[in-house]
């Protein structure tokens, strides 16, 4: 781990929140937090974590990456 206050520690979360705002929040109008909560949950759990292409996974979706991993584990 890095030292206290090192900006490297926050980089993954800053990247995620930047993506969340650019792809979802800035395109919607939420009147209350209670209205935003289920929509953001659906975006994160239904799209971002499953189907969105991630550069850290060689631009494949997490679901496809996991399927490839299990397929290779069976073949090994």
C-alpha cells in the first residue's frame, strides 16, 4: 500500500465515478436520491459489471472474460 494521502490509492474509484457520471448521471434527471438509487444500481450491476467493455480486460466484458477463464480452466 502507498502512504497516507497518496493519489494513486484513489485512481480506480475516480475513474469509476468519472465513467458513471459521463455514461449515466449526466444523461438523467433525478428528483430525489430515492429515485436515483435503483437506476444507478441497475446501471452498475446490470451493465457496468456485466456487459460494459473494460480496458483492463483487453476490451471484453467482465461476463465474457469470466466465461473465457472458466473455459480455459476446463481445458487445462
